[in-house]
C-alpha cells in the first residue's frame, strides 16, 4: 500500500512550494543589483549567498527525487534523499517552512521503511532510524507507534532475523527456478535446484514435492524408454528374418592401393639409386674420390623424384679403414694401404646404367663396398662386413603390438593351422600369452642380426629399435601403416535361419460288418474279418452301444467288446494302417520320447465321421478317419561380436551341462536274505528273496557347453573395404537322454504259486544327446555385405497307400476301402554372415562411401554399400 506523508501543516504545502520558488529569484535579483542596500555587499558575502542558493537548489532537487521514490514505494531511497536534502538545506529563518516540510517527509519515509525492516527482521536498523526521527521531531506519532510495534512480540516475531528473510527470498527464487527447469523438461537441473532449496531450508515441503514430481517425470520417461527399447529389440528380432538382397559387387582392387612412398631414410635413397640413370660414364685412370664427385653432381642433375632443389641428389661418404678391424684373409692391405678415395679405376665405360649399378662396377674394380644409411651412401673397404646398427625411437599407438601380432608367417607365430582349435569339446579356448615385440616384428618380415633388439614401452606408447638402416626403414613402414590408419575394428554378425515344416495328410475308412444272412434259409452269413496281425483297433475307436433307430432302444454292435483295451473284430480293412502306424517318426526322436525302450503301441488317426446301418440280424458301421496337419518350427539365432583387425574374438552365450560318461556296474550280493512280499497283499502279491542291490553309479563326468558360441578372426584388407574372415559359429542344444541300462529283475512267485518277476531296480544308464549346428570356414567379404556361407535343405516324404483287396479296386466306391497317408517333412537351414568395418565410436566407416581403385580414382556406377 502506498504511503502518503502526513504533515502537521498540510494546508501550508502550497505556500511553502511557492516560497521555495520565489526565494531563488529574489536572491538573484538582489545580487544582480548594482545599488541600494545590497550594493555594498563584499565579494565574500556574495559568494556565500551563491553557495547557499546552490544548496537550496540541490535540496529541492533531492526533495523532488525523494517524493518520486516514495511514490514508487522505494522507501530506502526516499529516506536517504530526504535526509540528504535536510542536511544540505541552509539554516535560515526564511527556509523554516521548507525545513519543517523535509522533517515531516523524512519521518513518513522512516516509518514506512521501518515497517519494511520489521518484516525482514532488521529490528536494530529500524529502531535506530526511528530514534533519529524522534530526535528531529519528538511529536511524530507514527514513529512512536512503530517503535512500540517493534517491541511488541505479538505484532513482531522476535526470532525473525535478517538472514532468515534473505533465505526466504532465496528459497522462493530457487523454487521458481526449479519450476522453470521442470517446465522446460530439464529434470536434472530442476532436481539440483530443489536440492539447493533444501540446503537452505531442509524442511521445505514444496522442494520435496517438486523432487517427487521430477522423479515421477523421469520414471515416465524411463518407462517410455523401456517400451521403446523393448520395441526396438523385438523389431531387430523381426528384422533378422529378412533375407537381404545382395547388391552388385563393386569392382574393388582387392590386392591393394597405391604403393607407400617415403621422402627420407635408406629406402628412399635406394629408390633414388635405382631410378637415377647415368647416360655416360667414361673413367680412365680415375680415383674413387673423383668418380664419386662426378656421380654426386650427376645425381643432383638427374634426380626427378625430389621436387625440392635443396634435397636433390645423393650424399656420398668415403670412409677410411677402421684400425684393428677387418679380415686378413680378404685383403690385409686394405687396412694399412691407401685410403679408399685414393684408389684408381683403370678403365670404366658405361652407358645408361642406374646409379646403383655404377656403384657396383666402381666397387668391384677397386675392391670396395657400399652401404646405405638414413642420409648418405657410404663407400668403405670390402673387409668391413655387415651393416652398422643404429637406434631409432618411434611413437606408436597403444595397441601397436596387438595390431601387428596378427600378421606374419605361420612359422613365426607358432600357431595351429586351425585358428579355432581348442584342444577339447568343452568350450572356447583361453587367452594365449601375447607375442613379444621382437617376435611380432620378425613375423612381419623384420630381421634381427646379432646385437639388434627391440623394446616396446606400453606406458608411453614408444617403440625403441636397434637395427640396421634397412631393417629400421622396414620398421618405419610398419609403424606408418598403423599410425596413419584410423582405429578400425570389424563387427561380425552371423545368422542361423532354420525353417522346418511337417505336412501330414491322411484319409482312410474302417468298416465293421457283423454277420448277417444272405439268403432266406439263414444258412449263409456274411461278415467282416479278424483283428489282423498289424495295427489293431480297440473299442475306443468305435461307437458302442448304438441306438436302435426303429425302436429307440439301445443295442450293442456285434464285434465291439464292452471291456476296454480289447481288440475289435469283424473289421473289413483290418490290415490298413492309420495314424502313427502309417507314418514313422524320426528314430532318435522316438527313442528320446521312450526312455524305457519299450515297444510303442501305434494309435490310429481320429475318427471324424461315422455311419451305422442296422439290419434285422446284423449291423454295419463305417468310421472315416482323416488328418490334415501342418506343423512348423522356425528358428533364428543371430550371434554377433566385434573385434579388432588381426585379433581373435569369442562370444559365448552358453549353459554348462555336466553329464556322466562312466558308470560303475551294479553290485549284487553273494547271499540271499529272507523272503519278502512285493506288489501288495492279496492274490496279486508276490514274494521273493529280499537283498540289497546297488544300481550303476556314475563315476566320471564331462562338461558340454550348450548355447551359442562364436569365434572370429577378421583381417581388414589394404584398401579398407575387403575383410578376410576366419569364423566358427556353433549352436549346441540338449535334446534329451538315452537309457542304455536294463532293469534288474528277480524271479518270484505270487501267493497262488504262479511264477512271476519283480523289478528290483531300473538300473538306468543315461547318456545325453546333443544337436549341433556349426560352421568353420574362411572367406573374403566386402565391407557391409552379407554372404550365405552354408545351408542344408532337406525333405523327407512318406507315402502310404493301403486298400482292401477286390473291394478297394471297385470303381467309385473302391476309395471307401482304401487308406492313404502322405507326410512331408521339409527343413531349410541357411547361415549368413555380415561383416562391417566400424570406427572406435561404433559407426560404420564406409557407410555411404564409394571404394576407390588402386590408382586412387573413384570407381564409376558403384551401388551403395548395404
């Protein structure tokens, strides 16, 4: 609420303002006069009058600013400006009303500001300010009342402090900030803002509710992320069923790209020696030093490999014999004789020869030899055999040893011909010890003569090699090939897609014909046949009893017994097969489904329609049996693994299956105990000698990994587009046990004395059966492409056609006396492999790019990499 200053003389405000406006004009007029009573003022008095006039003007300005600040409820600023205006106002009788106005306004601003201080706990500041007001105006009622309210604990909370008020503002600001973060979806920042509020006000309920709201929003997001992730994963499973249409293979130069060029080192000097051709060489009684000078000049003129004029040509150095060295059997005078540069070439005439060959002719004529180091060609005596050793340091990637360990000859590596040989049938191979840096360099073609060495410091990724210049250059090329290449790895995805389907079609008929008379004398009867020696029919296959349509009473079909599990006779087609008596299943599957190795009883196909006829003295019934069944099994397994080029990787998603492999034979006692009854009492009971029997006991076990195992060893080609791949995926599943044991039985007799047998123990000796799908092969595949590496299509067909002789051959109605069954079992297993080169972030390197040819040009009309 805006406060208005309450002056004791409000009716004189207009007069005071008029006097304040007139007084400066009056002073200026008096000072400007040149005569009268003011004309005799001294200059000092005039300056004092001007100073006071300026103070009045400044006081008026501060007063106006204070009034404006007060109207805006900026009481602190209003109080300060009123106080300043009152302090600089000259103490003159003419300005008494103006001083009284400022004093009253200052009191109003102090009261308003003290109320504000009281709300924020600034009791001392408010009390001091009100006391100052009362000193100027002891009759200020509002200031006295405000002082009383400050000391009143009902109106003013004595526990309130300025710090608490500041914390309240900070908490309010923090809550608004947290809500703003929440509205913008910045949940982590909102959570942190609420935590800052709780650090200030640890019992702030709004902050806790806000954190609850943020947690609920995060939970909602995570639930959506879970649903999205689950949908993505299921979509990947569905996508794996897609058979990718392979694009046209690009014409990629598999055997490499541009040759590696070097601008320094002994290899570069050797290239110059072979490429620089000297047109004419005519030496006659010429010293070696003169000949070398001639070759040095000509090498600069004919050097076309180097564009920099300061690096053209070849440096030559003629070294004197070493003291105390050499082989006396070769040329003892080479050490004590003249220096190599002073030896003479009697005659040497050559045309268009490489510089290297010219050096060979010169050294052969003077019994010298030459060698190449990093910067020059050295001419030295022939007695100095071998190259000098130099030490060089290389900065290599941290995985340098791992990169070069996969290459080289198989003899150096010492590995087996089978990259996935494990030495057993229990799972993947363990990690092998890492190859030393010396062996790895040897495997890549670097030779190490006597006193040569190599050390790899993994802490700072430094390679230190001491070797000959030629071998050091080879090491430099190996290092360059690994340093310049970006980190690459290969993602291998294999896919086993197996589709199996079994189609069974069967239609057959069973006829029961009870005997009925065929003449009036009732001495000739016609009926069905016997139960047959093949697949029998029981009473559960037919309908009995029947309902007499004429009389409504029940009757029993002749030939169908009332007792269960008894064979039915009077069947016309008793020899026709039906159900699993017609279609044979897989033998191993049948064995697994029948662990007791007992004879399985075949059941007929279900009856789908019956037809019953009643005669005066006989009945006839036809059961139509049929089955049209399709069963399918679809299996898709897609293991994938990522590995660096040249390294082996293994992924196993397995369960360890432990099974016995050896059994102790059963143990039978030597003595027989007392008799004991078996099988219960009564007539069905039996008695036999009771003795303990120990069945076969397993003594040795093995472990077999069931599940998915994938081992790969990829190698990226030189053009970063072709992948040489050795891989061995394997899927092992447990099918069941086969019982190789036989039950141990004991002869016995029942209570009636009839002989019988009693099973003492089943004596089960079970061995597992596993199904295995595996591939072990090597192939070359383009980056990002999918190749079918294996497959097996199979179809088993069984056809059964049974019929009743004579009746089955009748036209039209003969089909009613036939049984036909047909079974097709189709299976198709295809194994796909997809290889893709990715970088360290997991992104494809060649995705959307076009491979280049050997000369660096872009191959035209290439399809995008899938």
